[in-house]
C-alpha cells in the first residue's frame, strides 16, 4: 500500500504535538445532538454555526438516545482500524462500548486527510491509520467529554471539577445526580470548544493499551451480521459481471451478445473500456449470459510474454549495472574487489495475487436529484470520487461515497485507476442509469484481473575481510515500478521507485561499504502494492543473504545481527526480546532448527524466530516467536491478531503462492490453483509487544516481511540448502 516516503511528508507529526492552531475543533447542534468536528482556520471561527450543517459531525455525533457514532477517516478491511479509532475516542470521552458504532466517512479532506501522508488526501495504507488518528480522535473525544461535563455542571449548578464521566454515565457524587450523555448532548453543542483540550495522562488510561480489550465488532462479524459490499441490495438493483481481456493490454475488437440478450434475466450487454459487461436481474443470470457472449480481442498491444521468459530477462539484467542508484555508502565496488572472500547469490520472487476473501465489487445508483451514490471498499475515496465524477460527467460534489467494510484487501483496493469503481460507473452510465447496478467480480475475475505484487530478482554480493568482518554489500534489484505512470509517480526520484527498494535501501546494519541499485523493467502486467509492499521481497533477500554471510563466518544468528545494530536500538530491542522469549541458545527437539529475521517497515520493528523441521521434503513450521515495537500499543489484542495474521499471510506467500503467465495469460483462477496458506500449515505464533511511550505506528503490514527469511534460514540449518527461488514448494525442491 502506501509507504515511507509518504510518511516523510509529515515526519514532523511524529515528533511534535498537534496544537490547537493546527487542530481546531468545532461543534454543531444537529439532529444528532452534539457533533464534534475539525474546522480549518480559514473562514468561520470555531464557535460560529457551520455553513455546511452536518459536515461538522466529522468525528463524533452523540444522539439523545445515548448512541455515540464515530466517523472513521480510515478504511477497515479487517485490520481493526474502526476498533482502534473507537478506542482513542472512548478513552477520552468516557463512553461505554455498548453505546458505540463506527461508520466510514469521506468527502472532506480537511476532516479526513491522512496526516501521515501530509493531510492532502484521504486514504488508508502503509499501516498509518492509528498514527494518523492518534491526536485528532483523542482530542475530539476529550472535547466532547469536557463540553458534556460543562453542560451538566450548568444544569445541576455544581462545579464541573466535581463531575466524573465513566462508562457512559455523567455523575456528581456529592448530590447523587447522574445521567447519560444524551441528556446534555444538545446543550453541550451550544457551548464554546475549550481553549485548552486536556488529554488524560497515560497513568489514567483504561482503554488504550488494555490487553484484555477485545474488538467491539467481533460478535457481529462472527454472527454474519456485518454488511460488506457483496451484501448491498438496493430496490430494483441489477447485477453486472465482467468479461475481461485474457491478456493484459488487449481490447475488444468485436463481440456477439445475441444469445445472451435472449436469456431470461439478462437486461443489457455493453462494451466498456475494460471489457464486456453482462447485466442481469441476478448474479446467476448474469453468469449464464456471460458464457453465451463471444468476443474477438485485439491483442496487438497486449503483453504476450510468459512469466518464465520475463524472469529469464530479469536474471540477465541483474548481473549488469543497475540503471539507477538507491543508496551508496563508502566504496562498495572497491571493497568487494579487495575483500578476502566474496559471496554472491540471486533471489527470485514471483508475481503474487492479493487473493482476499471478498472479490472486488462496487454498486452505483443515480438519484433523481442528480447525485451519484457509490458503495464500495473505498480505500482512497478522494481519488475515486474525482475519477468517478469525471467518468459520469458530474461535479465531484455530486458524487457520494459510501465506505463499506471489506472482506480483506491487502493493498488491492487502493487502486490508482479505480478499476472496479469505474466499471460500475461506466456500466451505470451505459444503461442510462435506469436502475442501481452492482458489479461483482468472480474469483477468476479477481485472480486474473490484474494488479499483482511485482515479480523481482535480487542479485547480491557481500565481501568478507581476513578478520571475518562484513565489509561490503551490494544489492541490485530488478522489477517493475508500482507507481510509474500513475498519481503517485512523484515517489520516483532519480529513477528510483522507493516501493521497489524500501527495506534494502534502508538496511540498518553497520556495513561500511554498501550499495543498492535498481533496474526498473517495462512489462505489461499490471502491478500494485501488496501487504508490506517492497519489504515483501527486500526483507527476504537481505535477511537470507545476511544469513549466508553469518554461516560463512560461523557466527551466531542473533549476536551477529546485534553487533551490526548498535546504532539501531529499536531493531535490536525486538531481536533481543524475541530471542529471550524463544529461549535462544537452548536445545530444540531433534530435527528442529531456528531461523532468525528482523525487519522494519512503516516505522514498526518486528523480529521473528521460526522453529522449523523438514520432513520427507516438506517444510513444517512448528512455532513462531515474534517481538514487535509499534510505539505506544493502542490495542494489544489487535496487535497480536495482526502479527498472527501477518505470519499466516507471509507464510502462504513463501511456501506455495505463485502467479504465473503463459503467453501473457494468467494460469491461475481460483483457490484450487492459486494457493494461500491452508490451516494445517499454520504454526503456533507467540507475540510479544515492546513497552513504549513513542508515538504509535502501525501493525497491519509489518508482521509479514520477517516470516519468509526466518523460515528460509531455519531450512538451511535443517538441510544445508538455500531457497533462493520462491515459493518454497518450488524453490526448495529445485535448490
């Protein structure tokens, strides 16, 4: 998803408190009662009525029935951002969890712009949700509490300092008076926001950092009560399924839909920029109609290479000079030339699909008043709103985005070309907006519809001197750019796409002569960020190759890393904690071996030790001990769950996942041929959290990168073989 360079746009946020001048709250008396929002300094003063009415219910709305509605600027695709933001609000507000509901919000960059990306647009990614929300949602909760207390103090004629708020109850102990929030919501909305918004001291926290606190939405999800885009049903809604080109870059030359149109239930068959849409009264009829459409494709501009041919070209490029330099410390080439011993290795990484449980989908409806409503997994709603408006021929103010929870994303719903959103809009327009339309991709659409983790090849060299010290390191990375040609192309500097090199160009080890080069390829396979982005391959290549150095020298896996991490205490801290919890140095059962890896991504630090055996050629991961440093831990239970999920996600990707092409067409279609982790290969995972008072970072992605190299390093100790071609089920057998 988005990444460290975007974080750097707001680096100051990590070190400076948010002042009132930079964060000005305002209120509105609405039908909800008390609404707390964020207002820019330009224009209205903080205490004036809003010219936008309900817009000021940007963060919190407290109704007279005591319901506390929290409007989340961050998208929730299962990582728990709604729960995390609710935790920040409840900690300061003093509400009870039974009062709370969270809804996705959009439509105002001032309210919802991602602070960690500079605040210029709304989006979720790069594990920034909690960091972006840390100040503004706590301040909103605190302001609401202070105003409710002031309203109660005036009504009861008692000092505000004597009033307490806890579990949704406002109480004055001396008089015995108490009430719920709703009683004072409207009165509070007429008060002036306090000049000084007092946040609780850490010693007073009951919600933030509470290890016993479970996700408030877990029961509804367990019962199947949570609505996702796939569940959207609108009166008279039609369903559309897509026929996409079998090769990327191909276009429709002609098509015959006569048989499909004759089928009961099929209402329309239309050609759009991305293929052919079959529209029907229900999904089954649309699918049957799809099978009756014949299409002739123009493949003159299509990508026709297979993955084997693409990877062969990458290998040839990797041994040549890179076309761009991402990092140079010292003189790596000279140091390699004079080294007593030089190690060399090439690592290969396949294309990977996101393979989320809920395939892509979106629904649209044009209202009689000319407002276009769009339901979907809007990971970047500002961008999608602009693109949808352009496609529909509307002003963006006439496009209303409904932010739906999503059954997984892993980066796939942060699509710069708004693929499935624009499919829904253009289909709706093509049929004259005669009815609401939901576009629902099949699993095969999702697997073959483009946007993958790019394939990469790393060619690494390391120089060791006569004293057994690592004195030189060079890493040449070959692969596609995720951001070239799109709205995030500004992330390319001097020919280097930071998403291709992050984790390698930021290698923390003290190596005096270090070089990182990049050759960006031109391939017609659409690519996108994938959970933990560049670190998905750089962590594996660097931690595996470092282990090759360690084995050559005969050093200890943990101590050698610690010796090179003296200037990086947070890397060293998680490594020490993981080693301690794993009882590093104590014997394992016969045939079991430890592998070690440590990596930072998105300003979070993770070390993982994997206990592995190899039995009859199968890699079995028995246990993973992880230590994480995410700054202030907001929801420890969510942190543990995300690391466990990250281990499973990363484990599947290195053991068995691979997306291949033959003559430009994707070979895999469903979970029978594209193989995410099966439950019988999931190990026991222990997660240990480093106590911290640093600003919070994120954990949705950083648990993924270390698991692959930790396993690979253990496999080497079990078998003497290095797995340099992924996945393991392919590379281990050919090693």
